């Protein structure tokens, strides 16, 4: 069964930047196109903003190359804050308002799983119509 997935920014950045890191396997995972990663304008803008952090010391061309290893594999979902259909039960509100976009994207894109290591998102799993899992739990689920 093909899963519809939302990866939070930290998961994507870790997969793109750290070739020998714990999340490096995600690059090969999404490029196989067995499952469908989802993105929205807000999540892509956040990704671009984070990749441009001075601590990463990336030039514009390097950022473009990293984005080219992710964006062609995502399905773009149109979702703007407060324009989603009314959900029953209503979507929970994340303590960190900057993370709410991932909850909204998962709902709008009919995601099966939101993958994040962020505690503010992980604590909402029982309140959402989709699973929220750490990257390690997700990897165990799919056994790549």
C-alpha cells in the first residue's frame, strides 16, 4: 500500500545535508516513488529558509541542488491556514504555531503519516486522523 507522507522540515534537512546521518536513508526512500511525500507552499518556503541558515554555509546553487533531490518527488498540496474544510473532530492546535502547517498539510493532503522528531507534533498523534511518528518509528514501519 502506498502511503501519503508529510516530512517536517528538520527531517528533510537532515536527510539532505547529512549523507551519513541517521536520516540519510530518506533520500533513497522518497526517490523510489513507492510512497508519496507531500509539500505545500508554506513547507517548501520553510525548507528554503532553513537551508539558507548561515550555519549550513550553503551557496545558492548548493541549495538549489539539494531542493532538486527532494522537490521533484513531492506532490504539492494547496492548503492555506484557516481555509481547510471543517474536520470532525477538529484538527488539534500545535503548541508551536510554526509547526501547525504540517498538521494542516497532512489533513489537506489526506496523509497517512506525518514524520517528525518534534515533541510538539508527536504529542498530537492521538488527536489527529493520521499517525505522527518519529523517523525511527516510521523506518521500522516500512523496513526499507
